[in-house]
C-alpha cells in the first residue's frame, strides 16, 4: 500500500533493537484519514470472502479495527489482556508472549461474542513474532468460528511471525512488509 | 440520545455493585453503526467549537474515539496506561484510580502529541467517579493545550464524576445519563 509505505518512510523512526516507532500516526497518535485508507484497502483485498466479525486485541489494534469495520459493515470484538470484574462468566483464553513488554499474558474473549457461524477477520497494527496473532487465531479456533484471514498494517518481514502465520494456512494480508531496519542510518527497506 | 438509551435498555445488564454491563455493543463487542450515530451526535453537540484533536484513554475509549474523530476530521491520541519501551523520551503523566480494577495506575501521553495550540475534546465510554476524565484533563492542562470539552457515552448519574467535572467548568456532554440501576429487577432509569 503505497501511501502507507510513504508515511512510514516519512514519519517512522528506527530505534535500537529493531524497533520501528510509528506512534505519530498509527499507535499512540492515530491519523484517522490514513485509517480510512487502510480500511478501504483491507476491504479491497478481502472483497472475495464473507466476513461478519472483526477480532482484534487491545490496545492499539482497536482504533484501526473500528475504522476498518466500517468498510465491512460488521461489529468488532477486541480480546482483553487482563480479566476485569466487568467480564464475568465464560471466556475463551489464550496465552501471548509480548515482544514489546517482554512478558507472557492471557488474552480473553467472552464466549457470547465469538462462536460457530462467525466468519472472522483478524486485524492488528503490527506483526512481528506472530504471538498476538497466534493467540487470536487460537481464540477463534476454540470458539468454533471460521478464521477467514488476518489483516496487518505493518509486518516486520525479518521476524518469524509472517512465516508462522502463512505456514498455518492462514490468509495473511500485510499492507507494508518491512524487510530491514538500519538503526544507524535510519533506513527502512520494504519488500517489493 | 434516544437510540442509545433504547439500546442500553435492550442489551444492558445490571450487575451487583452498580455495574452496568454493556459489553455486547460498547466495550468488548463494539457496534460500529451505533458508534457512527454517536459520532454524529457528538459533532452536533460540539458544532459550535473548534476542535483539532481528540484525546481518549485505552482500551475501551479508543474505538469510540476513532469513529467519532471521523465526524470532526481530526486525529486521536490515546493515553496509555503502562509505560512500554516503545514510548521513550518525554511524556506527560497523571495518576488515575480505577473503579473497575480497584487500583491506581499512571496514564501517559508523549509530549510531542499534545501541546500549546491544541484544542482538545476528551472522549470516553463511561463516566462514573470521574477519575479517568480528571486524569485526561490534567494531561491536557500540563501540556498547555486548551480543553474544549468532554464527550461521554454513558454517565452514571448516581456517582460523583459528572458533578466533579461540571464543577471544574468543563463542558460535559453525556449521551445517556443513568440515574439508577436496580440489580434485583434489572431496571435502568435514565435522567430526563
């Protein structure tokens, strides 16, 4: 997605440890006009399949998922990272290892919001080691819903997540795949 | 907002401890068409003021804020609840006591995304004791930005938050104000 790649080149910042900081437009401050373009693009790429629900994970996936959902005309469910007293009753649970936070946490979805007959598109901002997406896919599988595919805004192509997800036979659409980050020069190289 | 009140009556569930569970359409599963109606309504109520940024707080405020932002044509910034290694550098910080989680946590916003010249609308799903909104208002004040107002989807009118925020002179627009919850009968009473 050309407009996204240009934006990453313009405003993305390369930090030590293969970190690509895009918090000026994607996951802290959020450029809603860009999100609309992202929504249109995901709809174009998944135009051939039936989708009735979008599943994402808190926190930074939620904003993108909600704007994307407008182009599909479907509700969004977000997996929560911590049990709160507002989610009583039965939930699906999966464990996720966070690259950003360096710890393992549970993600949960209430059973009433995901189940047989649902055709689910996963949406998230980043794909790196694939743990969050694997966790979401596990929730979908546990629920008996159908996993139609996954839409990712930025895939770190030099990490294993994309390969893991594709090898599982999950249809993965990444709008920008970053093949390398040079923390000395700041150069960001995209996959063609 | 009539359509919202009807939805709360239809799908909201009253739980012990004055909990109003609306996670089937507002803060776990999210009805994006309802969010669009909410966005239109906030735009109508704040049509007379200039706004160039929406500030919300993770997690459940983000989806609403992003859809609302489309009607204002402005970006969204969300305050983060935990410092991660992706937010280095300077941030504004405020402390918030969570009613839902029963603990105190820090919220932060990177200084580069909030500052002098910004005209900020706060958006959140719930207003109960007002702590989250007070925390967001404190971040705006610390940044030198102008706080134009606050838009809340559901205000619990029997808790102190609304009064605290209004007494501070903050323009507060709540789309539904719940005056009482009866956990025995499940009855939800709205302020006229």
